[in-house]
């Protein structure tokens, strides 16, 4: 016979390290996937965020049209009230 080693019969010589390696690998890949999801959401969130500078773009366009004389004061006030609803 070859003799008896302390590692014989304990998960083929791996012992508890085998389980530790598996858990470490799963934890590593879980963190990588979570980081990718976080980055994708952060990038997508920047594109779909609210108005720049806190002002709605539609109101800016309305003000520009009024300033150019394309609409009169009554139209401007009516449309502004509608946009603020």
C-alpha cells in the first residue's frame, strides 16, 4: 500500500479550500456584474435625467419664440400656463 495521508478521504485532497475557492469566485463575479449594472444605470440615468439647470426645454423654446416675435404676449402667457400644469 501507499500509506495513509492526512489528505486522503477529505474531498480528494482539497478540503475546505475547495469550498472557499468556489465562494470567492462567485463573490468576485457577483461584484463584477454588480459594477457593470451600476455603471450602465448611471450612464443611462444621465441621458434621461430632468431638465438641464432645472428649466424645462419646452419653456425655453416658448420664451425664444416670444423673444423673436413669433407669438404675441397673450399666446405666450396661455402656453406658459399650459406648460406649467
